[in-house]
C-alpha cells in the first residue's frame, strides 16, 4: 500500500537562492560550540518560513538563529526547525524552518526583495549600457512591482 503524503504547506513557496548563516540555539555548550556560524543558502522562501541546505542534520523543534547578509547589512531572524531530510540531489540536508515571529517573516521578505532589486539592477544596467545605482533601481522596482508585491505577500 502506498502511503499518501499530507500537504502541510500553508503558504506559497518562492524559489530564491541567497546566502545565510545559521546557528543552532541549544543550551548545552558542547553542542552550541559545534554549530557556530554554519554557512548555507536558501532554496526557497515563503511568508511562513524558508528552506535551506545544511551539511549536518538539524533536530526538529530546534530553535535556530539565521543571519541574512545583504551588502553592508545583516538581518537576524529566529526560526523553529519543522523538518530536516537528506537531500536526494546531494549529501546535504534540506532544513525547513518556520519563522518565530511576524517581524522575522517581514525581515526575510525584505531581504528577498533586496536581492530581487539587486538582480533587477544588474539586468537594467546591461539593458541601458551603463551602471544603474541601487537607489535608481529601487525606485524603478517600487514603481513597477510594489503593488503586485503587496497583493501577493501581504
């Protein structure tokens, strides 16, 4: 008999790859030291959480602190591990986390938008044949996509 998997997702996933650093928040010093500042990247993101890759499995229900860098800023969010499974494509683990607070979800969506604006800036610079500033790209992006973003995500 084939076991039917239950869909647990409440939010639409958006594939996006940006770097992150995570740290497992555990009370035992020995475990905490072995999990200091692991580097990774996102696989996808949603309004409720994100999926990232890890070299080692991360225990379900663990709390993690995730740092999302963008240019000269670091956004820090807390999340709870809801699942961890060996990737079928590599020797890594897919770690799914749920944001701990609404503000953490908002920060992560902000970082996602910054990465999308940066990619938009690169594309527009090529199209224009000149370097477009981040400020100029941001203004264009907001004018073109902010209303759509608001309807999709909030």
